[in-house]
C-alpha cells in the first residue's frame, strides 16, 4: 500500500469543500464516516446486519442503508447517526439507487431475483419486478425514465421502464455483472462484469452494445482482474474502475474506451465515491479493511484509512 | 426398474424471444450400497447431487425466460441391482445431455454406448484419476474435481506451511486406497514425501475406545509435522483428531480437508448460492451438489451464449476460450480441452471455516494457475480429446 504523507499535505491545501465519505462495513454492522478534509474517521455508527448499499437523499438530510441480513433498508439521520425508521425492502437488499424524483428507491433483492420499488414517503412497496438470478447492480437514468438491474448469475442488464415498472429490454453481458451506471447525460449505460473481466458500454437509445473494455494489470493473472464498482470523473471524461482482487483501480478514457492507468490500492477493492469537487476518490478495500484515497489529478494513491471489517459501499455527503 | 421422479419445464416467456430453444437434459443417479461406518452422525442426503441440479435448473429457467429459452430436466434414479445402461439408453434417446452420478465403471460403460457417441455426459460424483487419464472419453466431462486436484491442493498447503515431515493413515476401502495413491502422487509432484504410513484395519468400535487405541496406534510415528488421513467414507478419521500421540495437525479426509464445496465457503458471492440452495432443500450444499449445479449451469450458459441446444455447438462452446462459468469460487471456471475436467479452485477447510483456497500464492503455471491442480496436459495420457 502506498502512504505518501507529503502528497496528502499538498492535497489538503487545495481542498475547497468540506464533506464526508460514508462507508458501510459489511462484517462489522457499522458505517464509518471519513472527513474529506482531514482524511480521518470522525464517527462510527451502528447499523443493521450486513450493511452494503448506501445512498443519500437529494438534500442529504437522510441516508439510506441496505441492511442485507436484516432484510430492510434503514433510514438514518446523518447528523446524529440515529436510525429514524426502516423501509420495507424485500429480502436481502444489496444495492439500490434513488430515482431523481427523490421518492423511489429501486432495490436489488439478491436472494429473490426481484427488484423492489419503494416509495420512501409513504414507506410502501409500489412495485416488484422479476429479474434474473442474484440482482445486484442498480442504476437510474438522469431523466428518471429508465432503471437498470444487473443479475449476477443470469448475466444480464434488465432495463426497467420506470413509468410502467416493467422490463422493456434484457441485454446479455459477460459473467457476473456487478455494477451499472449511466454516463454522458444518460446516452450511455455501463456495466461491469466481475468474472468476465470486462466493462460493457451500451447505447441507451437502442440498448445495443457500443464498446467492451478489457483490462490487463501487469503481474496479475487475468483471472484476478475483476471489475466491480466504478465512477465517472467530472464531465464523464474518465471512469475509475475497481478491479477487485487485483488490488488496482483502472482509469478508463470514456471517449476512446482505453485504459490509461492502473493505481495500486488496498486488497479486494470494491466500490468508491468522490469528494465534492471530484478531486479525490475514496475506494473501499474489503479484504484489507481500509479505504484508499486517490488524488484524481495525479492518479496516485495518497493515503489509506483504516475503517471497519469488509468495507463495501461508499457515499459522499457535503457538510457546508 | 427405474422410476421417473419428475419432469420440470418452463414454457412461459414474457420477453421478446431472442431464440426459441429448448434444452432437455437428464439427471441419472445410480444408487450404490456403501459399507457401514463407525458413526452415523453425518448421513448422506437422499437427494445428494439431485438437489444441486435442481438449483442449477432454477437458475437456468430464470435466465431462459428472458431469452425465450426453455429448460427441461428429467430425473432418473436407478435402484441397486437395476440396469443402469438400459436407463441411460432411454435417457439418451430423449436427449444428448446426461448428468451422471454413478460409479466410474458405470460411467465409462454409458459413455461407450453407441447411443452416447454424440452425447455430452457430466461426471458429478467420481474423483477417479483414471477417468481424466487413460480411461477418459471424449463425451465425458467432469465438473467434480479429480482426487489429484484435491490432494495437490493439500500438498501446496504443506509446502506453503513447510510441513515437510508427513505421515499417513489409510483405510482399506477402494476409495481410501485411491485417495492414498493420489496423495502419494501429489506429494511427489511437490517435492514432499511420507516418512511413515499405516493402515487402519481395526474392527473395534472406536466411539468407545478411540482415546485408548489411537494414541498407541500413532505413537510409533514418532515426531512429524502433519498427519494425513485417507478415510474417504468417513469411517475412522473423526476419532483420530485430538487422540494422536503427538499434538500435530490432522489433514486429508478429516481435519483440514481439500474440498470441492463446503458450507463454510461464503466469499465470492457464494453466500447467495448457499442460501438459495439451503432454502430450497433444507440442508447445506455438498460437493456432488456443487458439481451437479456446475454441470447444468454449464449447459445453461452454453445455450444462453450460443442460442443453440445442439450438442455439437454446446460442446464446441464449452471447449472454446469464450466459455467461462461464474462458479462462486473467485475465478472464472473453464474446461481443460485435453481431458474435459472443469478447472476450479479447491477449498482448504475445516468444518467451521475456510482456511485457504488453492491454487495457493506462488504456485504458478504458464497457461492457468488452476492447472497447478490435478493432471496437467503433459502428465495426462488422455487422447480422446485430440
């Protein structure tokens, strides 16, 4: 692991916005709150069992947490760490996404081959959609018209019309899709395939495959290069892609679909999020139990921060 | 006489069909009498293997419904003394896909049937090395690891731990002898050897006097680093642990074991497969269940990707570099094109936790690290795939 305190100091001096990165610790039943300023854990809150997906409401007044083994989505007050109430979620919620309307959570129920749509205001389930085996990756288009669920064993991206809450397309991807994101104002939809070792880029308009991105990490067997979580930089020019047990994050040029860099991080890197101006990226490293801070401009790992056991999800919250 | 247990099919399709394909397969289980063991603590489930194939079928059906593909499974149980070959002929007349839980000699006899020449048969029950070696068949694939893959996994662990002074106690059943042979071969492959070997030939009931007998029985081994048990029917091995003269780890068939699958595997998304399985079958998933699951999932994957249920297309796809199976073991699983063995990591586990997973770090291979486990191409005398 790379620990460069000098670089950290440099980085701090240029930080304009304060904020926090919230990290779910899958095997500690906690969330760790990291200050994007000091790069230290400033709070740890208890959650339900096996917390994984984490997302903030649009005004950041609430944080939603998938407590997978408690079979619920918990709603927490991020200023106090208190659980406000639970939401119905279907069994084993893993990942979810909040619709731009700030009301509808689309939740992947991993054990049930179902995507559950929950209204966070009325706290009721408004739809359940049958999808493939082990749904995991969730995304929603910026205009809110399309939601995506990827299914790990069926190896598909399922396209949901959010008006009718019905599937309108199912597209095959490589083995074990894990994460999905819309890019470039919703014109592209990207899916990572962990076992296939690829990212597939779809044209949202016709759901046709537009590009496939492969990875090659020097000194790491291709079988261990397993793309999982990914996020886009400002303007969607680049994607930072977690490559699981290869312990690297890839930097992909989103125009040419070529990999430009590989950054060594902690062990079994899984998900990630940026700070407010997207100058720093925080990756969760499941096996090493820490979070790596990457300086986006220099593409270097500048610090690792110890969190709980098996950190999984990450979400940013501004504090001023 | 054999009996049909069920015919399961899915005929629905809510989504636009990409291809209108039906894959029909048979699960054929030939029942074999097992000798009695000292303890009845761990009975073999009556649906061993079958439960795995059912779980895999459900996975295939879910995928199939989005593609307009139908999966049909016929389950056939051949009772002791009944004609397995006749059952196989009937099954092969219906479908070229046969998932087989049967002794090795029955497997080769079925594979040699004229009706089986264009079939794809999956061995889900036998670790017999010869089936991957001189007795291999071009139509016989193996989703269960060979004994050699499992003993190589343990040997890698011994090397990593620097446990070089090893002793072995082997039972007298053919399965024990086969395991002991595989172990000797693995130790030689990784530059290790046995300093002593003994045969377990007691006919006393060890539940009552293991604490008296085992220390004496193991005393003349002297000092050593680890003990290996070849007790594949789980007869005496459980009484050896903690009763050895020297306080040393016990490995092999008991203690630290090299396994295809175990309830303690929860990484790599395995927790999902485990819970799906145990919810459906009210028990934990075992190795033959996993092998049967992998077999039917291989067929499902081939049909999904090729859009064809023709055996020649499925076989070509399975042996191509395009094929990968996501098998919840942390790496893509593929078939060895020289003997039809499914490459896969091997769990090194005790009953309460996963200790390590082979191939262990540092055991390299110029094609695929998984080929450091089991018969590698230059070692295998299998010619049927050429």
